[in-house]
């Protein structure tokens, strides 16, 4: 088992729910909300909806 791992670049609530409910979830989950050129970029309003779930 990897301890203290991080998953970054989550863009949708389905992926976030899968990660959170996994038997071995990561210690950290990251979102790209400060670099619009990234393919993993998520706008702040969308991020609010994603983490609301």
C-alpha cells in the first residue's frame, strides 16, 4: 500500500466519488484551478459543484 499519496487533476464528480469511496483512498486530492491551459483545468464554479457531492 502507498501511504500519503495524492491524486491531482480531478475534473468530475464521478471520478471524485470513486476516489473518495475507494477502499484505499489517497491522502490528498488536487484540482487544477489556476492554470487554464491545462487539459485538467476546472473553473471555480464547476469545482464548487464537484466538491458539493
